[in-house]
C-alpha cells in the first residue's frame, strides 16, 4: 500500500522523502538464461536496471554477492549501470556481502562508492581459465574419436589431445588481454583511491573487506541501510527492484529434458566459482 501511495504523492513531498532503489546482484556471472535461475548477465539484468534508474530516485544501491564469471558480461553490466546513472543523474552505491571478487568486484566498480563488511571477500582482480584434459581416456575405453577441421588452430586446447605449448601460449595471451581490460577499469573507477602497487592489487589475490579498505579497493565498511540513511536521512525509503525469475512453463516448474544437462553444467560452473573463495 505504501508503494502504491508513493505514485500519487506530490513532487514536493517526494523531494523530502528520498527513495532508494535496491538491486540485488547475487550469483555467478554466466551468459544466458538459467533453468534454475541465479545467473547474472545482461539479458537478465537489462529490464531490472532500466526500472531501477528513473527520474526522482535519490540513489540506486547494489547489493552484491558474486564470485565472478564472464568478463564480457561483467563489462556489459557495468557499462550499462554507468550509462543509466549518467542519463538519469542518479548516484550508485555498492554494498558487498560475502564476496565481490573477480567479476563481482568488476560490478562493484560500477558504483560511485563501494562499501563492504569487514569480513567480505574482495578483489581477485585477474582472469582465470579452468578445464580438464583426458588425452588417454578414450583409448582406455576403446573409443575412436573423429575430428576434422579447416584451419590449423581450430582444435586449440582439445581436451582429448595432449596439451600443446603453442596452445597454452595463445590462451595465456588472451587471458593477459582480458586482464589488462580489467585493470584499466579498476584504475579508471578508483583513480587516486588505490593505495598499493599494481603488483599487489592486480595479482589475482583477494582480501577481507577490512584489508580492501586499506588497499583502496573499497571506500568504507558498513551495511546498506545504515550507510544510506546516514547519507540521505532517516526518512529514506528503500524499494527493492526484483529480478525476473523464469518465463513461460518454467514458471510452473516445467522444463524440457534437454535442459537438465545444461542446468547441471551451470550448477557445476557456478559452484566452482564460489568454492574458490571457500563459500
């Protein structure tokens, strides 16, 4: 009822009562819609962000609990937040919970100010590629694998072939390029706030929120409601902008059998990202 009435209150009253839109960014950053939900990507977040940024809103608060994921999706989400913030002249504040590392910290850098709990896990400003190799598995199982390519590099990093030095070198070059992009973003967003050498900050290491404040990766320690009320007053109203969960028959709990393996792989991928930080 309270939110309904806010739509009909005069502008003079709204100016005295700051409205803060809250967007929760929880989960791994993985491209595409998920059967089980919980993935963060541009497709899922676009309608949420558009709804969060609008005229008359005092600020947007991002509640972040994210172990990272896709560098591309991290960049797309971050840039969209900055564009909407500039368009509507609405400041953005990030509040990091259990973890805001790797791509999660990339999202936090979209905010004008970053806050964390003293025990939050922050940083991991690096890029990682994980996989497995099974060069002898098929032979032991008596399976003949047939792969044909046009282009000598088309089967790069084939998990069923022995690892090649040239493939590793090429992959490392790609990771370095992505890492430079990440470092550039952090430097641009944090500027003179950073208080340590690049060698430490961009090593891929991660720290507690308390240590991150010392390094200049966060602006302060604290939680959303207390900090936002201190900035905008005790009368500030918090309005959550929820993510849309599922669509069509999936809202009723139905799914195609072909979706099950994909969902299982997504779960394993997300689980591996969380486990890197002991969560």
